[in-house]
C-alpha cells in the first residue's frame, strides 16, 4: 500500500526527516501520533504528493506520489486539519467534485450526512466549522478510495459527533481500504486506531499493532512509585503510578492505554525497538 525509504525532507535549512522509513499495509486504520512539530502533517502531505522529499523513494498505491498520477489521486482522499469550502451548496459541491472519484457512492454520502445530522441544502460557507468537517468526512468516506488520510478529524466536533465519527469510520472500513488518522486526541480514537505509528526526532520510531504491545508489555496502575528497574516507564497519575514493564510468564491480559504508550515510546524508545510481532504485524 505505502512504502517510504530513506526519506529526507526539510523546510529551508531546518531538517525535519532524515533517513525515514515507513511501511503501511492495506486493511487497517492506522493512528499517526507525534509531538507538536514532529512532522505528522508533513508526512501526510509527502504520502499524498503535496510535498516532495529531497531524497529517498516512495510508493503509494503502486505510484510515486511525486508524479501525482491521476490513477493515484482518484483512489486517495486527504482531509487536512485546515481547509476552505467554496460558496456553494452541498449538492453543488457533490456535482462538481464527486466525478473525480470513480467509485463515489451517492447513497452512502446521504446516509453519512444523515448520521451526522447535516442538511445538504445549506450553503457550505454558512455551516459551522464542525459541520463543515462532518460534511467533508462524509464526502471522503463516500468516495470509496483505497486510501483515506484524515488530519485531526475530531477537532471541532462535539462529544456526540466524536462518538458518531468512530461508528461511521468503523462501518466504512473494509479489507481493501486503509485509513491514516493523525491525531493529538488519542482518547477520541481509542478502540478505533490500530496499528499505531509514532514519529519523533525525524524518524518513525514505532509502527506496531496493539497485539504486539500486549504480547510484549504490561501496563498497570500501581499505588506506589515503582523501584528503579522495575518498570521501563512510569508516570504519576490520579490514584498512583501508571507503569509499563516487560511482560513476564504468568502475567494476565493487559489493556493498552494509548497515552501511556505514546509517553513511554517518546521517553524511552529503546525497549520498543525490537518487538516480537504477531502474524501480519509491522516490524
């Protein structure tokens, strides 16, 4: 689906990515995590052919994204965090832009808009930011592209809409589609994104599914601060200390907390560098 090798990119004299590698398989909803300025939005633009690397090679849907081949673009939908919508009705927007996507499903679009309580007769520029985002989410899902890229999709959505977003994305997912969702709001994405990609210091430092984590580590809440060497990561939280430790024989099942996972990988990446991966997992 996507393969990037030895990617180098910088803005002016400021380097962002150096010798970055990334592999993404089809049929998953990937969560892309990183600190502010880590390059998540830039990475999505490199994948979709909106930015070009200075060095390295990429293949997206069988094409080099630098070429912006029409066959790639018609099978890829990218919803950026910031966007502008034209002064037209939703129906006019559909008549203009839906033909660019050969598998666009008009019935699905109306179903998604109904789920989000949107009125397609309204002028798009008169909608609130959250309503505009829900319309574009509906449009992107109805496009039936093989690759759907969403940059901070829940920003601007109220709590009921975030719940609806998770249900709608899950219902639109098939084994032939791949979603990449960049987010800071990991709580909004729990039980949806898997595998998890983390970018830090110019590289992809983590690309694994949640089964890989639960097979190799335990996360639990301890009342007292763990002694030195007992955990590979710990942080003070209400009620005690959230810890990450290597799994031992006899340990029970563990629930992966995405915030704790992210903080642990950023603070101490070396224990996660050589995970034992499950079948079909990413190394």
